[in-house]
């Protein structure tokens, strides 16, 4: 199962709407096949593993990180391939919470031995995928880079660069594993970011999303050349001039309304890189699953640009978080939090 998990981890960020899955086939104590789901619409891990077998897999065991699918989607059910191959024992790490999936039952009814092998690391791998299914909204990660004294920028708005190269490279890895990336109109106009995932060997760039508010977006912004078509949520009808290059949606767009709309477009994970105004809006409404803070060993002093712009009436009313992980990236720290 550890080998299957490692295979799944290698494809995180390139499977689109689908979860990353790894599979390993073992016969008489020897690995005879392995595979991973390599992209949306491509063969699932079980079929990839079966096609790579060095000998007849009949009677073998398969170890797969996620319960095999039993329904027709972009590809045929993996349960069919497993039964046709004559596999005897199926070991899966996580039960698929998609109501369309009952692979363990289909295989058991066919007389195969099916074993659920719960694994904490596998559960963590699929937590974002299951979260968006259960909550009917994208899994949301809020990201910010800050000084040691908690400022997102100098008082004049300068924020290039707060962190070092290692932290910035890690941000691109995070972009790569999310379906979409959101910034506010202020950040877009001030920084004109590309919002792509620039990692060694390529990388999948997330769909750029702009919470533009009343800002008027000028021609020539870098997101207009993004490999994915940007989505602009705005109250200003002037921005309709960009409709065609982008998808421009005019109206009153709260974070909740934006998440509802993105979920309807099949977006399962959203990386929010907005400034203080955008981050505060998501935190205030409780619409986040993780907060990533990249803390640099710098002290900015007085600055208007803090992470959270609301005031807490008491210590009990303060936003409560639970620390999940601490990682040193060069001279910076990456702190990962989730709701307490």
C-alpha cells in the first residue's frame, strides 16, 4: 500500500477533477504491475497497473489507494477490469465518499475478497477531494506571505519579495495542485501577476479567478494571456469589455456565491492569494479549510497591511486555528493551519 500511496502522490495536481490514485499488483510475493491515474479522462490506476503486468495477473492481489470505481464516467468501471483480470484479493486504503461509487460491494458480490486498509496518510491525501463532495464547494486554501511581525506588505503596499526563493518555489507547487487560484482586484492591478504554476518539468496552472469588486480592469493584464481562461467576478459592467478573452460575471459576488459558482464549474480546490481584504472576507465567513502562512525573518514595523482586518471583541471571539505542520524553507517558515 505504501508503494501505491507513493505513486498517487506523484500525480497530485495533474488529475483535474479526479483524485490522484496509485495501484500495485502483487502475485506470490512479487510486484508484477503498478500504475497511477495520470490525468482526467485517462485510464484509472487499476487499469494502468493491469496493463503493465509482467505476467498473468489472475489470482493476484491489488493494492489501491482509493476504493475502485463501479460506475461509468469518462472511463469504464475499474471493478469490471479487476473481475475480468481474475484478481483474487482487493485491498483499498480509502472508501470513496462519492455516492456513485460502491466498488467494494460490487467486487464482494462477485465473490472476490475485499479488504479495507485504513491509512492516515491516505486519508489526508483525499481530505480535500472528500471535503468538496461533502460541502458542495471547492476545498479552500488561504495563502499569505508575511513579515515576522505579521504584515503582508510595507505601509506603502510594497510586497516584492517578502520571502526567499525556496518559499516562492513552494507556492508554485501549491498552485500546481489546486484547480483554481483567486486574487482580489487590488492585487491584480498592483502586481499584475501571471498566476501560473512555474515548476521544474512544467506544471499544471490553475484557472485564474479575480474577485474584482468595482475595480476597472485595463487591457494588457498578464492573466489575459494565461493558458486557462480567467473568470472575473465584478460589480462593474465596464469589465464586460473583456468578456470573450475571460468569462466576466457582473453582480454582487460574495465569497460564498463565488464558491457556489466555481463548484458548479467542477472546480474542487481553490488557492486564495488575495491581499488583506480578500483574506479577511473568506476568514470572516469561515470559508476556508487551510491557511498557509510563509513567515520571513523580517520586521516591517507600522503597516496597514495585516492578515485579518476585523477586530475581535474578546479573546474567546478571536479566530481559533489548529497548527498542522511547520516546515523550514531556506530562511523562511511555512506554517500550515486548519480550523480548530
